[in-house]
């Protein structure tokens, strides 16, 4: 599936690290960063989650909720959050349904080995539920800072 800026964000309903159901409609009227990452507690994913945590006050000042999403389960997310003192909620998508809706699940080529997996991607969803910006093949380090700048610019429009 292709995600288009200006179009309605695909609806989702997933459990978070505490087993609580989280839906896109819960964030109506506020900005949302929904980022997709491959696996809890791996080097790149840890850098990315820690960067979001380090910048959480800036995101909150902008009125932005940050959610991470991966195929990991609740127990894995809880362990990841505890180990790295993360300040973001993580969604569980073991069936890849939401990952697929957002174009974040697909063929990956790693050193010539082709496999299916999570394509590190991020959607910025505006208060009306539309895609304001979409990033694919994201580099983990520094991405949170790019998003803060982008959100500040988008909110001035």
C-alpha cells in the first residue's frame, strides 16, 4: 500500500505494551508521530527509541504524541521500555496488518539476502487524521530531530 500526503491515515487498532487498545481515532484533534521499527532492543531500534525519549519534552510542547510500532509482543515491549527507560508507548503488530497498511512491511535486501520484514518508516498524522508527512527507509539516528523540525514547520502553516 502507498501512503500519500494529504490523504486520510489508515485506521488502526492495536494493543500497546500494557495490553491497552490504542486506535487512530484516540488522537483526533492532535498531532501524532507513528513510527515503525523492526525489533525491540536491537542497535538501530534502541538508538531511535532513545532519541524519541530524549526529545519527548519537545514533542509534548508541540502537542505531539509519539507511538512506536513493531511486530514484537507486549512482554518484549515492556522489557525494552524498562531496560532503556523509554518514555514512549509501543504498539504490538504481530500480524503485520498495520505495518502493511502503512507500507512499512515488505521485501528487504540485506547484503544480497532478500527477505520480508519491517521497513523503518514514519508517518506524521495531523489533527484531522490526514498524513502530513511520510518517511520511508528512515535512518534511526537523528530521525527524531528531523521530525521535531518538520512538525514545528507544519504547525506554522
